[in-house]
C-alpha cells in the first residue's frame, strides 16, 4: 500500500465516528455481506459513512492491509476496527454493537412464520440427522434466503409453527414477517417454497415445459423475442413478437398486470430485458430458462437449433 492510500484511509477513519468500507453504498449494497451490515446499522440508527471499495481498487486492497483483515465489509467506530460481517452480526445479537455505537437498542419482535404441514413433515425427517443444530431461516437485503439446520446463535428470535421451533436472526425479522414455508413435490422434483409478502417483485424463471403448459391451458401471456432479426428468421417460438421498436411500443401500452415472457437464444439477454421491463411497472415477468435452445431440446424439436 502506498503512502497516499494509507493517508486516505487514515483520514477517513479518523474523521468519521462510524465508517463502513463495503462493496456498493448504503443505498445499493453490491454483496450480501455488505447488505447485512447496512441492515444492522440502519436498525440501530446511527449516523455513519460508507466507502465503496469497488470504486477505488487501491482502497479495496489497502484496507485489508491497514486492518490486517482479509475480507470486506469492514466497520470502524471511533477510529478502531470492529470487524467484518460475522463479528458485526454477533455483536448486534448480544447488544454490544448498540452500546459501542451509542445507540439505543430497538426491541425486535419475532416475525410471524408459517410452516405448512408438508414442510413440517420434511423438516421432521431432516431433523433426525441434524444433531444439536436448530432450524434457521434468514433473509438478506436482497431477499436471498438461507433455510437450514445450523448452530443456535446468541440473540436468536424463536418462532413456533406446526410444533417446530424456527430460529431467526434479529436483522432478518422484519423482512420475514408473514412468510409461509411450504414443501412442494412435483414431476420436476421437490423442494421448499418460500412465499414472502415483503419480497419485492422479481423476474420469474420459467421452464420450457411450464411455458408449454401455460400455452396449452390457454393462459393469457405475451411472448417477446429479444434476439436479432437474423436469429428470429432462423428459428422462432410460435406467437413470440420480435422486440423491435413497434413491439416495444405495443409492450409499453399493455396493462401492467399482463403476464410477460421474454426469451432469447440461451436466456441471458432475455433476463436483462425482463429486469428492464420489470422496472417499467410490470408485475408478472418471466424469463424462459435456457431460451429457445432449451425449448427446442425439451418441447419442440422441430424448432431449428443454431
């Protein structure tokens, strides 16, 4: 680390009572660990500053040397290094972080969680091999979930449903309130399904077989092909509009509750398009998993592959 970078870090740490070196910023964390610490700091309510290490590569590497700590995020309070994500979570759960920040610890109520009978049975079977571990569910700021048997942690909130205790980290409690955990078995496999009323609208992945079932059932759905005109001429999905300018005008004129399905060759370009139009207010937006190539392989082999 050069002298300029060291001076910049020292000045930032000295001039701010609370500063978090993180990926992204407090409004848009760009990793789950940074988002977790931001969520905790926001709960406690102190004034704090953030430094986006992704925007300053020298700081990203320099802060690791400065603190002798290998990971990001890193929290400093009153000029002293406190720790990374796991340490912050532990200090928050014990109440020590609130004291360190001079913040009044807010009481966090346990969330309302519901296990369906099928989920309870699945957990009952799994618990036989869990030993002393407890059932936990956590949700980060991006509403990515961890649902597993793991260690009990200090400060855990405990909710009971279907006779089974579920442990929740305090920082996840508000995000998880009202969540229903189900266990689904079907022709494509089995697994847990988490339904959370607090979760923002996301692009929904749609398998080719599921799309075929929707079309066979006569479900109202609008199909859009985001590939090039040349690709569309080689192979196409019946009923899909090439997303040229007239099709975009048509799409933006639709009721925002209309189900929309985007597809491309393999699913990457259509995912980006789906996320773009989700931001335009559409509420049910699908991306065809594997794109037209997967449709050809699993549903309609008459569609040419290229």
